[in-house]
C-alpha cells in the first residue's frame, strides 16, 4: 500500500486505555441497535437518486404519477415502483381524487430531512 493510502496516524490511539466511564455513558445514551438498523434502512431510501428527486419534487407540490414521470423524464411504471417503496416506508402519502392519485411528502419530518441534507451539502461548498 502506498503512503498516500495510509490513514492519518492521528486517527489512531497509541495506547490500549479504555475510558470506561465514558464508554458506559455513551452506551447508555445510544438508541437500541434495532432502532439504528431501522434508521440506516430509512436513509438507504434517500440514497437512491430517483427517490431523492421524487421526494424533492413532492416537497414542492403534490403531484400524480403522470406529473412525476413527465418532470423526471421517466416511465409511469418506474415512478410507481419508487413511490411504492416510499409509501411503504411512510415517506410519502397519497390521496385519490376520482381516477387520479396524488402524492405528497408524508409529514414535516421528511421535509426537514431533505432540507437539512441539502443544507449540509451546500455548507461544504
């Protein structure tokens, strides 16, 4: 391995000392492992570019599948497939008006996740 691929030595401890009180305090404050696994699964839904674009669009306005397909230059089938995942994960909700089904973000939390993620990206620029 070349020197450019070695991790920074400052990121490693040079001792085997465990700060037990700190470790126990952090362990007590951490959410249960199952919740963190569910959180990771939630963020995986945001990790797909198409789903991120759908969520961003729905954060602006309620849209039907046809609207989203036209906006994102995709097929209705592809949009419907992504919407199903987002709906089952409670990130979007839908309402029927006659033959048209409209989608929107499920709640303010989803909007906030998007907003904070975009703010984080933009502050690094």
